[in-house]
C-alpha cells in the first residue's frame, strides 16, 4: 500500500518519511509549510486556482480530490458538505482515471448515500469499485472481495482478497489464512499470497517511515495510511 501523502501547496506527493524530514519546507515548490498549513484560506484559494486554471488534468484531479475530502470532513474551515464532495468527485472522474474519486463514489452509492444526497445503487457501487481496483486502489479490491462474499461468490471474493493481501493488506491476508484453515484456499495459494504479502510489506518499510508513522500516529490500512 502507498505510504505517500499529498502536500496541499503544490499537489505533489512524497512518502511519509520524507514528509516528516521536510516539515518546514516543501522540497518541490519551497513553500513554507508551517505558514502555509496554518493559512486555510490560502489552501482553498490554491486548490481552486489549480482546479480552474491548471493545464494538467492530473493536477486538476488531485486538487478536486483534496477539496472534496475537505468538504466531506469539514476540514480547512469548510462547512461540512458531503453533497458537494460527491459532485467534486464526479468532476474528478469525468476528467479521467482517479482511483481516489472512484473509490469515494463507490461509498456514495452504498453506506454514505444519504449524506451525499444520492440513491443507494449496487450497480454504481460495483462499477466504481471495479474502476478504482483496476487503477490500483487496494481498498477497493478489498471491498470487492466483501461485495462478492456477501453474494455467495466465494471464488471471486478469494481472488480479490489474494490480490489485496499480495499488495500488503493485513485484513485480507487474515481472510486468506482463515480460508486455508477451512479448506477453501489451497496450500499453494496461501504460500504464494503470503510470500507476496511479506515482500510488499518489506518494500514499504524503512527507518524513516517507521519513525514517521510513530510521530504522526499513523497506521497502514487498505487504502494507505490513516489515523489510528
């Protein structure tokens, strides 16, 4: 799973280890991060400028995703507005492939449909989960496994969980382990998935990242890093 976070000043991403080592100044645009992060109005202006004036669609998508998340949670002094967040994620998807936007839209059509002002729709939920998974979103892959398991499609669920576990998902690795005990996962499938799982975790480990996770109180989850 990705251990990268986006900086609001320029939209670039860096691993959490590098971010903690560069808490004072952005290594990309040299913005004073301490001053910038305290200026919520400035953050919003920068995001809106990128959305309306950037010539790079990927930069627009990043800005749309960041602004949508702020509206969805009420961060950056914004009044929480999940309906607005949903519309911004729709805009991000229309601009091109955005795994974050697709994943969040899948949630719009399932457990968060009331807050985001849309009808619950299993087909749209599945569509956005599949799109996010194809773009490399491990959380979406994990959710696809749950979706299929809830409908009795164990073989399809197992394949999704094996892929997610191979990408480093602890929860999916546990599911595969339980499946082996029940005889639903072969010994070869289990060993292959476990090797890939361990390799994925080792690739994301470093002294700097471990120190950053401890300092920022972060844990690794299906979609990357998040608060404990």
